[in-house]
């Protein structure tokens, strides 16, 4: 039985535009083109589409998927490999979800998690790269900026940076919830310690440069959402606090 591109789109949840693109790059070629010019797909093509979607779920690029399918034509072998990869991802995600739940519980109880517990699930370079994939894809698509390509991640350094950032943002969000003004002395002290850490452990950054960074967060949907998901108004509070700190620091 043959299916049109529209029919394949409906039951696979892949857009017609995407299927056309897959055809164009030779990733998924219809078994035939009808006299009326319709692309037609059979069982073999549907099985290949399933394999493509599974690899996409694992964040492989289209070029990588094409190469993998060409190198390993045996469907059973491909599915077995994909099952192993998905199981490994599931294990990592389960660990990260448990860490997230523990973090939420600790916040609700007013307890501080240990540094080790904060980063269960982020114990390797691959784990960090997977966690940063969404941001990498966004920056690549929006600004053509490669966040992860050819980058060697120092796991311990990333854990240290993330631990400090978590403490900083949690303290700032707590101050916002408590109704403290953005130019409060406590907020100024938080910013001073944060910039001191960045200059010592990450890269040199002045108070003025940090202000520019917080303004960028306000203008960029991805990073704005990241902050606002932590606490409504946090992005604006951070920007106001950074600007006040920079004025007094100059």
C-alpha cells in the first residue's frame, strides 16, 4: 500500500514541508512519483522514517542520520542500537528528574542541597552537552553561534560555575519574593560576590558589561523565559539590580 506525503504527514506528525526537505536532501526518498506528481511512500519508506525520527529524538543531525542509515542498512541492528541509546538517555533523564524533584523539595523546606547532590546527572562532558543542547540549537538557529561544537567541557569547572549561578539566582529570586528593593545592600552584596566569582573563575566582566548582559536577557525570548520560569519578574529585577550596582560601582 502506498501513501501520499499528506497522509504520511498526518499519521507521523511530521510536516509536509519537512518530508519535502528529507526528499530534497536524499534522506527519505519516495518509492515513486505518481503521474500527477504526488510523492508516494511504501512500508520501506515508513520504516526508514521511523528510524529517522528515533535518531532525531536522540538529537542527531540530519547529516549524521543519513550517514548512519547508509552505513547500517540492517533495520534490526539500527533499532537495537537506538533502543540502547534511548535507554541510556532515559537513565540520565531519570537521574536529572530526581535531582530536580529533590531541589524542589529542598526549596520548599528551606534546606540547602549539597554541592554533590545539586549535579547528579551532570557527571560527564556528554551529560553537560546534552543538557545544553536546547540552548545550543537556539543560538545556532537565531544567531548562527556555535555553543558546543568543538568545545571541550571541563565537568568540574561547569559544576562549580553552575553551583555558584544556582546559589546566586536562588538568592536573588528569594529577595524578589521577599519584596526587597533591587538596590538593597543585600542585593548589592550578592552582585559583588557573583561578579567576583565570574572574574576569578570564568572570564573578566565589568559591572557595565554585566548590565549589558542582563539587558540582552530581557530582549532574548529564550533567556528571558529561562529566568522568568524560575520566578516571575526575575529577569527585570536582575537587570534593575545590575544597573543600580553599576552606578554605585563606577
